[in-house]
C-alpha cells in the first residue's frame, strides 16, 4: 500500500507517521463505535474481500474488544485491543491457509495508547493483505492472510 510519510510533533517528540494512499474505488466506510455497539458494515460483506474501515472506537466502559475480519465459517483474522495493557494484536492463526510454514501462524502485537479514551483505526483489507493504521498512522501493522473464501464478514466482540 502506498503511504504518505510525515514527521509530526507529539508532545515535544518528533515521530514518523504513515497515512495510506487509497484508491477511490475501494469501498470505504467510517464508523464510530461505543462500548458494546455492534458493527454493521456494508462494505465488509462484499464478495471481493476488498474494503476500508475507518473506525473511531470509544473505549470508555470497555476492557477491550476483538474485531473479527474476513470471518467465514471457521476462518477469521482477529484484530483485538486490551485496554489494561494498551496492546493491539493481530491474530492470523485461523485466517485460512496457514499450514504451509510453521512460523506463518502468528500473533503480531504493538502498544497503542488511546487518545482521549478513543482508538482510531484505519483498516484496509485487500484480498490477502491487511493494513492497520492506528491513531492517525502513529502505529502501523501490515500482515498477509490467505482466506479460502471471498465473502468474509466483520464481527465486533466486546470484553
């Protein structure tokens, strides 16, 4: 995914931030979620597994969440957040085809501090690539997944 790189000043510390450059033809939806809201997304139920979700998640009254991406039957890629540890995780152990190498089944983690009790996620799914830009590109995670079906859904599970 092409990105725009910017140097930003965050409380006196300069930090490189990354913002995706996304084609206009990718289905995009912006959603604001409060604790225990269900997610309803029309773009995430397309048959092509290509979409962009821009989420603002209010974490007040929540211990965290799991966001199942590309969910279909027993397959899913799980993006989760733990409020207590401020840890964002991406679990691809159940993401579809995972048995071709023992190290492919993995869970990637990074620390992401909420801003004003909110977590902003810009998630781009393009068939086998999942790009996650957290808090306006301050933290970024990119991973490959190989789902066996092309009509995966999105499901939000609150803790």
